[in-house]
């Protein structure tokens, strides 16, 4: 079989199955079984497929994923996330769209101590959205910041999807985690500026309301009691990786241990919410690891069939500059984000993208951060953006899907501008990893 036919079968078949609605892991399992029979030698190929599947998840580099997820689950189920929001809210004075600004700042803080994008959006949506709507916020102004800051969770460590991307692509996980910090903070600041300017131009979107103003120690106490200690987890995790004191896995274990320790100190950890956190971690981690099995074996079969090398040589033979090739890759990722979720994007594209990155000598950390921004965009892009669905699930009935689609558009534009900034000024992504790692 020619490499062109193999590429159509593997890439086209998996894409069709995804569009038909088959779960990601099962879509790739079907294609992998077919590919193993055709390209790896029938029964012997199936045996090799089983061996490759076991080897793909028996990797030390994947262990940060459940630990990062556990951190977010513990903060959510113990109620410490609510304390963080209260600590941030007391510090922010009356500004246009104050509650939306509080949501962005609190979401940024929560992103630094949670490894789950969906958990951030669900938590902020269930806690803050009813309050914002009750105070007269327009549904678009209320929902937009909550979804947008949930997507930033992917850029600011700890992030389970960043670890997954690093593991599947071969990019340094520690450098990739740290590389997302500056772009994530830039995006958060841009969101705050947009909210203030937008509400100043149209105050009806977020009517000013009276709020309890605290002074002195009453204002600062929740910040020092909850926000500073919990954000110190982020500092410890990043510092331990940056200075070489610990591997990403060990740093994740330290973060999970600190999170559990703080929950015990605050007397917020009970057997019930610990069990809930462990169940949530097991469910999400199991899903991700099952997907990794499909992703890794898919990549191996695609390479063995000759499709990967054939596609790389075909693109290289077009005479395009490295920057033009990278730009085309990003456009394809954004297009895929309209239809498929983030893990599928990685599984479909990385077997082709990473050989091209190596061939053109592109900085893998720079490429990886842009890949993360594109995946973050995919979380927000209508009609199937995962965070749009999450927001609809926690929103009151008066918030329609049309409101959610309209609300997210300005934040998509800002994310695209960030992608352009990183593309033309790579130092935005690679400066911090070079300094710290």
C-alpha cells in the first residue's frame, strides 16, 4: 500500500469516526486495530499493538497528570476555591464591571493551583454567575470572562493537558509548563482591560452595585489566610522544576501533598470530600491515559506505514519557509478546534507536526506554547467548544446558547492576538524557560 493510501486510511478514517460522534479513544482504537493488521503483519501486528499500548502508559513522564488533576479536585471539593475568590474580591475596589474583573483575577489565581480547565470554569460558573445575573449583569458580560479565564488555565501551570502535550510531542515538560506563564498572564491582563473599557463604554452591561467595603485587617485577612498560602503551592511547583530540585513528576507530587496539607490545616478535608476528589481524579486520569494508548500506537503505526515520512517530505518539497509552515500548522489547529476537542487535535496532528518541527530546526518550546494557545482557542470556539458546553451546563435557564456564543467572541479575538504576538516575538514564550530551566 502506498504512503498516500495509508495516510488517507489512518488520518482520514480517524477524523471521520470522530465526526460521526464515536468517543475519541474508541475512534483511534478501531483505526489502530485496522492499521496493525494491515501494516504490522496480521496477528503478530496485534500482539505488537498490545505491547506498544502497555508501554505507552507505563511512562514516568505521565505521572504528573493525575497529581495535577488531584490538586484541582481537592480545592474544588474542600471549598478552598471559594475562600480564594473571597480573598481576591475584598482587595478589588469598585471598578466598572467589578464582579467580572474579580472572576478573571480569581480565575487566574485558581489556574495557578488547579490542573483542570473544566473544573475552573464549572466552579466559577456555579459560584459567580448567579450573583452576577442577580446584580443585573447582561448574560454576555457575565458568562464571557468565566469561560475565557477557564481557558487560560491551560497556559498557566499546573496543567494536565500541557503535560500530555509534552509527553506525546517529546518537548521538555518543565520548559513547556513554564513557557505558558507569561502568555497566560498577558491574556489575563488583556481580559481585565477589555472588561473595564467595555463597561465604561456601555454601563448597562454591568450596572454598578453597592458592595460591602472592608478596611484594615478585615480586608487583608482572607488574602493572607487563603490566597497567599495556596498560591505558594504554584511557587513551590514552578521553583522546584526551575532550579532542578525536582522532576515535573516530583514537583506535581509536592504540589498535591501541599494542597492536601493545607486542606488539613484549614480543617476542610473530610473523608467524604477526599473520596470525591479521588474519584474525580481517577475518572479524568483514566480517560486521559486510555486516550494516550490510542495516540501513541496511532503515531507508531502511521510512522511504520510510511505515511508520516511521506507527508513530511511532501511538505518540505513545497519550498515553503519554516515560518510559513508553522503558520499553516496553527491555522489547521484553529480549524480543527471548531470540530474536535483538544486531545483529538494532538492525536491527529502531532505525528505529522513534530517531524516537521525537527526537520526545520524550530524551537520546540516556542512551537509547543503556540500549540497550547491554539488548543485554548479550541475550548472557546463555537459550536463545540468544551467550555461553552460546560458553561451552558451550569448556567441558569435564562442564559441561552446564543448569549454564550456572543459572549466568547471578544475573548477569541484577544487569544488570536496573543497567538500572533508569540508567533512574531518568540521571546514571549521562550524567555522565562531559558532563564529558569
